[in-house]
């Protein structure tokens, strides 16, 4: 009877608690359950998807599962895949085209948006032709091969009054978004050090790496975007060390291991630890440290709540997510939903042209530092930064 005095009234007599904001899946469920379409009565958007490879398959999933999107075309040059893709996804009413026949997409007045997930060397042409045809564009990075050409694409989008959205999916990851929100609320004060660890799994094929643009523009660009997005400022000096431990990667004049340091105007220091080959899974970690404490986003696990003990082997648990498609599953989904809201005119693109151009400039400086062995000073012109 020692605790009977703590017995409270029935929970039915109290105000029903709300789900915490962190439970984004449950809150989305409540939104779907409510069937509230006020402010959401938008027409179905007909889209075309260019590329059904690594990234394209992820976007195909998002397109098919979105209630306000209708897939009309798939453009991919591997015709041997068409039959299996059509059968697996039940795409009997979708038109499959070779890229040489892609003009049919651009001239179709019913197509409102184009998703670009084809090989990187094809992006600029598809983006340019899509914008000229007055289509909204969602493009995997990079938009173009050079900074000048990227600027030209954004200028064309502005002239055509159509959105050009460059995909930086990690911004839409719930855990990283939570880190940014805490930093911006001042929970740890002025950030002294920010660090990311990004180690790829599984090791990409050499064929992919040859056309990827290299570890800096293919891989590190995401980490650079992440730390600048969280901090809200851009570095003025970078120093980078890089090495190729894998002979096949060395043979294509690329690197598999990179460590970069950044000096920001406010005094914040940044570190990026990058690898193409992580045997333990897709290693993705982020830390921000300041005078009031630390905010840390650790690796996620697919079966995170199951632990076991056997003999004297100690604690056993599930490995971390194996690759980008699983680790950033929610980020890809939320990113695509954001793009559709942009096309519907509900919101503005959260990834701005100046941010893309600034990250591209920093990435180029990092590669220069790695290849010359020198610290590189980054000069920003007035009005160049967001």
C-alpha cells in the first residue's frame, strides 16, 4: 500500500496527449487518417523519369506511391530492362523511350515535371531541354558539368518561371534536420567544431566511379552541403588530404579516402572524414560541438531494438544500414514530396541556386587542395553567397 497515495485520476478524465513532433511517421499517419484535403486539392501531376538505375529506382518508388503524381514516361537506354521494369511495377500504361526519342517527352503538353536520375554526363542536356519546354525539373546532382553551365541552367529556369530543384536528399533526413533545428535554436551556443563521417557501402563499381565525377563531386559534395546548411555559413579556407588505397581507384586518378578541414568566418572549424569502402555498413555520423554541449547524430540500425547475448560473446545487435538507399529512404521520400509541393505552388524550393553554386565552389576548392597538397583560400564576391 506504500504507493496507493500516488494513485491518480483516470486518464480518460485528462486531456489526450499529442504525439511528439519527433514521431514523424505517426504524425504523417494522422494526416492521412484525417483525409483533410483543405489546401491540398491539387491536380495530379504527370511526370517523366529519366534513368532507372541506382537513384532512378528510388525515385520511381516515390512517384508510384504519391497520390498526386502520375508516371507517363520512362526514358532509359537499357532497353533490355524495360520488360522487367514494366512487369515488376505494373506499368502497362507507361511509355518507355530511348533517349534519342526523348523529344516526345519535351513536346508533350501534358507533362508538367521531369525527374532526372540518368548518368551525370546527361544531366545538363536534359535539364536544358526540359526547361525550354517549360517543364519543372527535379535533378540529381550535378545539374551541369561546370559552375558556369549550372548558373546558366538556373538563369534559364528563372526566365521560364519553372522550378529547377537540385537533389540534396540529406537535408530531408529527419535526424539531420533535428540536428540543424537544435543548432539554430542555440542549444550548444556558437558551434566550435562540426564533423561528418561518410563511408560508402558497398564499394561502388569501377564503371560507376569512372562516370561519377570523382569522390569530391559525387560524395563529399553531400557532406559539404550538410555542414554549410547546418551552420548557415561558408568556409574561407580548406585543407584536404586524400589517398587511394585501392589500386583500381588509383588507376582512374581518383581517391577512396579523404579527410578535409574547413575554416569558417565565425571561427568554426569543420572536418569531413570520407571513404568509398566501409566494411561495417553505410557509416553516416554527424557531430556539432559548442560551449554549451554537443549534438550528435549516430548511425541508424534497421532492427535497432533487438539485442541478444550468447555464451561469452557479449552483446549482439543488428548492423547499421547497408547502403544509401536504405539509410536515406525517408529522406528521398520527403524530398520528392517537397518537390511536388513546389510544382503545385504550395512552397518555394528549400534548396536555393546560390547554395548549390556555393557548395560546388567549395567542392572544387577541396579537390584542388587534395591534388596540390596546399591549403586553398576561397574568396567570395559580394552577393555570391545565399
